[in-house]
C-alpha cells in the first residue's frame, strides 16, 4: 500500500480523495485557493523523486494513477497582484455605470 503526502504554501487548501491508494487507482487532487489567491504551481513526485504526470480534469482538480510507493504532492498558492484585485473590485462595483454629479 502507498501513502500520499500533500503539502502547500500560501493561502489555500489542497487535498486528495484517497490517502492510501492501491497501485493503479485514480487519485483526484483538489486545490482551492483563498479569495485573494491563485494556484501558482503544483508538482508530484514518487518515492524516488521522479515526477508524476498530473492531468487536469476540472477547474482546480487534477488526477493521476497511483504508483507503487509513496507520493509527495506540493501545491503553491500566490496572492493575486494588487492591480488585478483592484480591477476585479472595480468590475464588481460597476463604478463606470454610476452617474457622478
């Protein structure tokens, strides 16, 4: 039996649907950034340090087929740059549609 270790940096959460899979099982990894963050980087390695291919299945979800041995997955979340946060707030408030007297 294998074990999956999931770690992350930044503001968000990452988890898999099964932490002790059998070889060949399909594992789903879900990455959920906090409101002011985005998913910056993600990588998975087997027990020997070799990379494991992750496949995008949905927004913020990835899958791979379990390998024999332990797997380490690391996810990095990054804060959205200041200018993009402000543009998002401006679009949300639709300030350009309000009349200013």
